C-alpha cells in the first residue's frame, strides 16, 4: 500500500478527516466516561456511571419518547408536503413562487421560533388568539402539553420543509422525460405514474433527505428552546434539550457527554438502516 | 430569567470584537456579555461595537484596553461556562446571575474572591455606596464574588383604574387579601363579559426562570427557604444536619399557591410564559396585576400603546404570606473576575469601572426604569424626574425587605431551579397534578443530593 | 388497409412552427422510416402519433377512427425510446411487463408473457437481471420487448440504434427487420441515418424543416430524387454535384459547361424544360479515366480502400468529386488524374433545385 502513490495522495485527507471527526468523537467518548460535574469539583474516570445514571433517569425516557414522536410526525408531514410541493412546482418557471417557498430556509431557527411563538401565543398571537378561536379551535397551543408538541412540529415543518422540497425538486427534475412518457404510453394513471416512475427513481434523493432529516430532527434545539423551552413541563423536551440542560443547567458535562454518545449511536444506527434500506444499488 | 432584552428577539447572535489595540504594552481585558446596545450602551454605543469617549478616557487613564464581546444570552452563558471549565482565562470578566452561576462557579473555584481588591479602586467602586442586598446576593460563604450591575426586588405593578372599577380600594397587604382581590377581579371581568383581560400575569415556563418568583411564594408561605428540613441555605449547614429535601412538605403550600393562582387567575398560556410574555401582556393591557417581579412591568410600560397602562399603573410592595414574610423575587445580574485571568488587578479595575456610580447613572438614564444599584442615583433627578418619589421609596424599601438568600446557595442551584420551574410548568399545564409534580421533584432531589454526597 | 393516417398536421412551439402541414399514410404492416436532418421534426411527428404531443391542427386516424384527442395510454402503441427508458429499479421481466401490471394482469400471467417475448428476443437468460447489468444491445432488445409485450397496433421507434456501436447497429437493424417480418405489425421508425432508412424501410418519408419533401420506396427516392436535397441526402458517399456555368441547347440535347471549361452533353426530357443549373452524378457513376477520356482533370486528395471498392477523392476546378473504383485501382495522393461521368445516369436540377430529368426506366 505504501508503494501506491494514491495512498500518499489521500494521506493528508485521511489525516484531516481523522482530526476533524475522530478527535472530537474520541473526546466525547472520554468525557462520557468521566465524572465531570462542575458542582462537584474534580474530574476523574468513572466507568459507565454516567450511562447508569442516564438510563435510570425518568427524564431520559421521557425525552426519548418526545424525540421519537417529534421525529416521526415532523418527518412524515414534511416528506408529504415537500413531495406535493415539488410535484406541483416541477414544471413551474416562477422564480417568485420558488423563492417564497424557500424563504423559511434562510430564516434562522431562533427567529423562526420567536415568530411562531408569538403567532401561536394564546393571548395576543394572531393565530392563537384570533384565528383559532374564530374557527372554533379553543385550545391554547403552547401551554397544552400535546398542543405544544404539535406547535413545535408545525414550526419545524414550516422552517425545514423547503430544504426537503429542494432536494426533491432537484431529483424530480433529474428524471428523464422518457420514463414518464413510456409509462403514460403503457396506460398509467397519475397515481400509478408516481409509484412506478417518480418515487422509485427518487429513491436515493428520498434517502438523502431522510438522512438529513433524522440528523436534523434529533439535533433540533434552538427552535424548541425558543418556542417552549421544552415545556410546558417536559412536554417538548427532546434529547437535545435534555443534553443542553444537563450541560448548562445541571453543569454535568460527563452526563451530557453520555447522552451525546447515546444520541450519536442512535443517529448512526438510523442512518445506517436508511442507507441499507434505500441506497442499495438499484 | 435574568435580563433578556427585547432586541434579542431578532438579534440572534452578535459578536463584536475590537481590532484596535493601540499600544502593545497595554493590558487587554476581555469581557463577555449579552444585550448589545442595552448593556453599557453608554460605553459601547447602540450597536455594542463602538467605544464612547467615556470608555476611551478610562482606557487611557488606566492604560487598559477593554474588549467587549456581546453574544446572545444563551450563547454568552455557554461561552462563559466553557471558558471557565477549560480554565483558559480568555475572558477576564464574565457576566453572572445570582440564580446559580455565582453559587456554582464560586464553589468550583472559577471565580476570584473580590474582598482583597475592594480597597484597590475605591474611587471607582465603593461597596458602602450600593444597596447591601445586591452585594449579599453575590456573596457565597462570606466571600463576595461579583459586583452588581443590574438588580431588582419584589413588588407588584397593578392597574389602579381596574382596582377602582371593582371596588378594591388599596393593594392587598397579605397573600390572603390578594387571593380575595384576584377573585374579585375575576368575577368582575366575568360579569362585564371581559374575556381577554386576566387578573394576574406571572411566568410559568419550564426551566429555571419562573423559579425565581415561585420560590418567593414558598418563602412567604413557609417563612424560610423551605427546600430542606430546617431551612439550611449553605452546603455546610445541609451536610451538618443531613437535612432531607422537603418538597412534599413545607415547600408545598407556596408552590401550590403559585400554581393555583396561575391556573385560576393567569392567562391560559401561562405554563409557557417567560418574562417576555409577562411583560407583553401587561403592556397590552391584558392583565390587572403583574407580580412578583415588578421589573417586568416597568420594562413594558414605556412602549405600551394602551393609554390606561401608562396612566393608571401603580407600584405596590409585595404582600406578606401567612408567615409574615413578603413574597420574594430578587435577582442581581453581576460581573465577576475569572480565577483564570492573567491580569486580575486590571480586570478588577475594569469591573469597578463598569459598576461604578458614574456608569450606573448613565445606564439608569438610558433605560429609565425605576431601578438602580446606588441609593444616590435612586434619589437623584435621574429617576426622581421620571417617577413619583413615593414609588421610588417603595421600590427602595423592597430592596431592603429582600432576603437574597430566600433559596439555598448551593452549587446545584441552577439544576434545582430548573427542576422546580419545570415541575411548576407541568402542574400549571395540567400534565401533572401538584402532588405528582412534587413527588417527582422530591424523589429526584433526594437522589440528587445523595449523589452529590451531602449525606455521607 | 390504412393503419395510420396523418392529415395536414401542424405544430408550433411558441412562435416557431416546427411541423408545417404534414400528411401521410402507413399501410397495415408497413415499415415506414421517417428520415431527415437533425431538428427537422421527426421526433415531434412520432410523438404526436403516440399522443405525447398534441398537434395544433390536423387530424390523426388509426384505421378509420379519429385518434387526434385520444390519450397516449389508450392508443395501444408500443414505443421504443432512444434512451430505452428502462426502469433501473425493475428486473428485465418487470420492465417488459409494466403495461400488464398497470392493467392489472396477475403476476403469473405476466411472467408467462415475459418468457414468451424474451424467447423471441433471445433474452430468456436475462429475465431477472436489472438493466444496469445488461449490455447496450441487450437493453435495446428489452426496450423492444416491452413494446411487443402488449401487442400494440403499431410500433414507434425513435432513433433506437443511435446508442449502439457500428457493428451492433448493423446486427440490430437486421433483427428489427426480421422482427417486423415475424409479427407483421405497422412500424414507424425515425432516424437521421440514411443507411438505416435505405436498408430497413418499405417506404421512406423524407422530411426537411417540418415538411415532407418526398416519399416512396428507398429505390424510388434513390433513383429519382425529387430535388437536390433528396439527391444529396440519400446515398453514401454523397452524390457529386457540379454547378453549370453555361448551357447551349439544341432540341433535347444540351451542352453544359462547368467550371474549368469542362463540358458534358446531356439529353433533356423535352425541349421546353428549363436550363439545368446543376448536374449531379453519384460516385458509382463517376470514374477515374485515362487522360483525354474524362470531363475534368483533378488532383487526388485521398483514397479510401474499403476492400470491395476504393473511394477516390479528387479536387477539381468544379469542386471536390468522389469516384467509386474497383478494389485493385491504385491511386496516390497528389496524382493528377482525369474524372469521367456516366452521363446517362446524371441528375439535372433547375435553378430551384428541382429535378429536371427522370430515370424511371432504370
Ligand atoms: N418542447 C419543445 N419546445 C420547443 N421547441 C421544441 C420542442 N421540441 C422540439 N422542439 C423544436 O422542434 C424542432 C423539431 O424537433 P424534433 O425533436 O422533432 O427534431 P428531430 O427531427 O427529431 O431531430 P433529431 O434528429 O435531432 O432528433 C427542433 O427545432 C426543436 O428545437
Ligand atoms: Mg429526434
């Protein structure tokens, strides 16, 4: 291998990758095994104690449940919306329409969170205090435990669908026209056309979108923090909010790292499954 | 909690650093903080990225360059924590709150005790000239760790016109009278068909923020900081008596009152409300009383578009609970010297300057709220021109009435505040009953204290 | 019986009219080739027959029924695309039977049909492969198989061979012809390659700029091109065309003077015909001859030895001329030679490029 010039060619890249990826991961692993709580001075190796504490804490399971719900519903809704919008707009040349759809993407999550928070506010918000009561929806979205989860999902869908839409649109536009024409000649209805041609040929785009989505959803922080702070109670406290609380409110850096490791493993496994499932050579 | 500023809503993160460093020999002091254009606007200008003449004069006189780095509040807090944990000393001065940071960081040895420095710059900062409770709030185990920049005590701001309308002649002096008044207001609104004005606005969002007010209720009902048996407030006291958490005991009455008042008299979204919502609701004329963190009403009144809010808002001292102690809400926003700073003396000089009477007077002038850390400013035209003397006197009295240690000063403070606040939010939203929330809090606290080694 | 009839079809894209009134008929079982230069509108016409595009005006009939507005799925047309359009995620069998699946035919019947058709196309071994695992020629056959499976009223091919290499192209050409004989269904085949047109077609429809220029059997078009365009489009190598500088006529005999003071004498169909403005002679009617016997002198630029013949390219005063010579003819670049024509087979064109003489007898 050392004789192969390609090895030397790639060596710098490998080293850079090692430093950029492996070092922080290694550090995270080490931290997760350390007793490192600022309120109890002294940093030392503590085996799996952090993981034991984590797996024994009710808030971990609570947050895992919230994260799963949030991940599942936001992803499904987002996929459907992004797909419908991409299908509707694939032939449109209107730059204005497309820019309007993509706009939320350039709005930082913090601002998006604040905006939705004010819109949904049950006392003074345009939606929460005016529109919802007008159509007979008498629920205070942000202070009701399930309403709050629905609210952050709505906001997240609003702010992240455009990204998926762009991936889908690019994929759609990359499907050669011949495929559609062939299937139309074979007598396909619009629905059959979608499931015979469109969806299968978008398979890897869907996988990529899903991959981004899962990682994104598991790591969503600002939006939820700004909208509900994880509340009311712990109704919208996802794993990443729990991680933030563990590190910056509880000052338990080891515990937060342990949670980080768990999230990393979960994300990697989901990504792996998705890869195996969708990215296999067609 | 803490001072979040309005601009924050849109300014996601703003980091300003100064390239200018005139002479190499000068000491550079790095400060991290939040609220650009608000905090020390008299020194760093409206953008937080300038240097006013006043600051330049200070730098010249002391041969120090002050590098201010503003960031979004959460970002700033994280930067402070990470910098201290890693012991880099990159930041010489760090912003702190008396709701946990001062207690935790001092215990961890991250903050320099300021006692020995106080004599070194008496012309800039003289501890005898500021309200004592604000220093006390930054004092842990007898040592002063930070100087107050912005602080407040408890009180109520209420709408006199609405009180008059429903025949309440004066603001309640006890929580019992307060409950009656709230019910009167509620019945009155109901009878008049008013559905979008609420008797009370408080904050009930999860996390540490509402805890500041909620613990004020606990203190007023129990008569002491009722977290642990016997009411110890320092780690030493807790360890000595092996005092167990009493969140299902004496803590409960104040907690329940806070939750019940929120549910009965507060706005429907209160379980998610922070100081911003509290402020907005009051400013928009949708609440008759804002309590007990009166500061949040004063933050909203100047920009209110409801004439009655501007005309009929009045301040009242916080009512007393069954124990005779008043409901507390006390907080100070301060600045401390990092234990890892390489230029502690110069850092202290900058700190003394930043909290000096002169600078604080300009700050009071800029924001115009009836709060300050210096009695001399409180009674000067800076505030007396804007506010009735009687109100200023009452606010001042609330400072002296305050017991900054109305919750224990333990390193785990922020964590406890967070759990307490989240329990309240849960109970207010109905996700849990009061008993369920407190049982959970109690068992978590027992386990946590045990794990922290208090009962060894 | 007429299988497909187009009646004055017009089609514009935006302001540009790309099909300018095309009419044509294909008999049941006929193999019709649309040929013409790139961009002349061949694909557009094919797509209108398939229903993938709508004509702006004009009518399309299948048999006696008007099909102009019938959606593509209802036309029972089998189309083979240039790209093949095979679904990468489906096996060969599934690809071939998509139309059956869409129509709700049960799986076992589909498989049976796939096997049948695969046998016909020698694809039986490959039924369970994915398109990515096939060679170009195999993919091409799968695409044809997909069209066959549904027993269409007609096959449409849009340049189906253009992605294949030369050898495979010849082979597949033969296979398609054989297939046509076997199933005897009307086929409409689009190409811009005149060799394909000449070798495969029962009838060629030659298009230029959205119009039919001439149609007929390959031989008719080859021998009697209606105009200069047809004359030069069909045939390889191309027909030699020389400008006529002066004409002196005597009844039906005309003496043509070309550049370089060369002369030929030709016979006109009648004394009234217009003066020829150019003369065309195919390379096989052109010879390198001994000095004095030829019409023009020229210099050899190159000689292509094709084994069965030699193509001699010469530069003359009247332009480049290609002569087809027997395989043992020896020619060297730079040699000065004489070029002669079989004048009896010359094509004469008037000022508008229309053919003056006819070669019906040949
Ligand atoms: N969708 C379209 N929009 C605009 N112009 C088009 C469209 N499709 C075809 N054209 C134009 O119509 C003309 C005929 O196109 P067509 O594809 O039928 O040509 P063709 O004869 O098949 O050419 P080729 O041999 O290159 O495939 C061309 O000038 C082309 O640019
Ligand atoms: Mg074409």
